[in-house]
C-alpha cells in the first residue's frame, strides 16, 4: 500500500462528505468543495489508492436490522481490569444488544 499523503482542507471536506454518503457523484462533491468534477475524481481516486479511504460501507435500515445478529468477542490484556470496567460502562449509540457477556461470567450491571 502506498504511503499516506498529506491531507489538505479539500481532502478533509471530501472525506467528511463521503463518510456521510459514499455514493455522492463527482458533480455533487464538486459543488460542495469548490473544485472541478475532474479534480474531485482524481482526489478521491488517490484517497482510495493510498489507503486513506479503505472501504465503502452500507448502513442497514432499521427495517432489516431486527433480523441481523452478531456475536462479538472482545479480549483484554491480562490484568487490565480498568479497561474491562471502562468497557462495561461504555454505552454505544444505537446499541441494540440484548445482553453482553463479560469476563469471569459476569453480566452487565452485576
């Protein structure tokens, strides 16, 4: 993977816009960033090629999300109980987990 290049104000604006909607066209991005569509296309291509943009992601609608499930395993370094406590206390926006199994067989809130 090529070395990351320096990010300027135009790139930061592009990244912000693309994080909200990765399907924006070069014309739409050009209107928001004040560059030509061809300059936008070149910049976005470089951001992908140099690894700054690593993926385009689909956010699943709430209509479908109720049918999806995932089992996530989080491992902590040994003797890192402060990290475990911080993890237990952390609330994730939109968190729809029914239950979190925590180390040593404890469950959240116990």
